[in-house]
C-alpha cells in the first residue's frame, strides 16, 4: 500500500516514527512520549482512549461535525482550536473553487488532489459528512470518470455550508465580509 511505502521512506530517511492524517494532539503527544521512551503519559493515553471511544461509539453523521471530539483533541488549547477554525473558514472558499475548477475543466487528477486535501482538512474537525463527500470526489478523480460528479459536489458544498455555520456558531467567530 502507499501508506506502507510512505512509512518505510520515513524510517529509511532517519525518522523515529510516523503519524498519519488526520493528525491529532493526542497522537503527537503519544508519539513524542514513545520516542523519548517515557511511559508516564497516563493522562494522554486516557484522553486518546476517551476520544477513540467517542468516535467509535457515536458515529453520528447527521451533525456537520463532532464538536465533542474536536474539543477533546484541543483540550486546554481553546485559542489554538479557535485559530484552526478561523484558518479553515478563510481557506474554505479557495478550496471549493479549486475543486469546482477541476470539475469544470474535467481534470480528474486535480480533482483527486484537491478533494484529498479538503478531506484531510475537514477530518481535523471530525466533520464526517463533509469528509465522506470529499472522499467520494477523490475516488471519482482517481477513477477518471467524472460522470455524476456535479451532484456530489453540490452535496459537498451544502455540507460545507452546514459545517461553516456550525463552526462559526460554536466558536463565536465573525465571518469575513
């Protein structure tokens, strides 16, 4: 698999470990602790365990994002969480435009790349509906047959609008005019 190849390249270049996307604070802490051979990170392991449990036991895809999981990931770092939301809201129009341009120009490779990028970004927010739609666009781009892509893109835009509204409301962020 390509992930295995990526991991092998990392180790061959001298890295001690590898974290796959979406990168979480708990994964970073856990990896750093392992690299330093510290086994005293009980609180971090409990937080990761609680987060994994929430994700596995509450796969509620009707909400635009899982706010509980997102807040656990950024525990005690509200300012960083708010910055992540603000940055996402700023780049979202460009991300949508890049996907739209790829679709209009029938550029399946560009669609695959841009949908993959967006999929990783929305995963940060535990935004499963948006992530699944971006994944579908990525798969269509990978396959090269763009039939039906417009419908999925419209669904994605609607879901991203729901996500934007939910994030704005949850983090009291004023939208740029």
